[in-house]
C-alpha cells in the first residue's frame, strides 16, 4: 500500500496521520503544521482568497460582454462617441453609428439610442460586480465560497 506525504515549507508528514482543514485544498498554499493538524495561516489565506476573488470578478466582468468579440468591443468607445454626438446634433457625422444603422435598417437616432442603452446596462452590471468584489475583499474573514452567486448579486 502506497503512503502519501504532505510537504509544507519543506517539512514532510504522513498524510494519514493528519487532519485536513475544512476548506480542503482551496487554501493549500496557506497550510501550516500544528502537531497533527493542518492549520491555515490567516495572512496567506487572505492573499490567496484576494487573488481568487479578483479572478472571479474578472471572469464575471468578461461574461457580461461575452456575446461580443474583442475586436467588436474595441469599437465601443467610438460607437458611444458617435452616439453621443448624434444625440447632441442629429446632423453630426457619426460614421460608425450611421453605417450600423444602415446595416440594421433603422434610423441613426434609433441606433444611437440602442448603443447608449447597452452602454448604460453594461455600466450598471459592471458596477454591481465591482462593488461586490470590493465588499468581499474588505472582509476580515473572506468566505471560502466567495464564488457562489449569493456574494455577487
């Protein structure tokens, strides 16, 4: 029968004689030996969870724009600029918005409205994600189920 060992900071122990923390391997980089019990170093735990929360936040931000290619997302500032120009002056050049409107068989004003509505919806969704991320990061004891939707909605 094979024996499994756990190494923490260069110290090897027989895994069968150890009690693992309830978080399991999530915080493996924060494990410290305390006799036959593996404890969690709070500072290392906070560092690990901070990185994981930022990664979760980034993935959630990417998911709200996932329906659009990166190349298309690069045009968003120009679309917004053109849309705002059209709303301020219906005779503004706004070539990108006018081209999109023609392709969709709608008026430039309707296209401008659609672009600005999507901008506002994206801002609102991003604001929620970033606010929830900041709330999690500010916690003294960051929950290990930080990736559950209950923390992000």
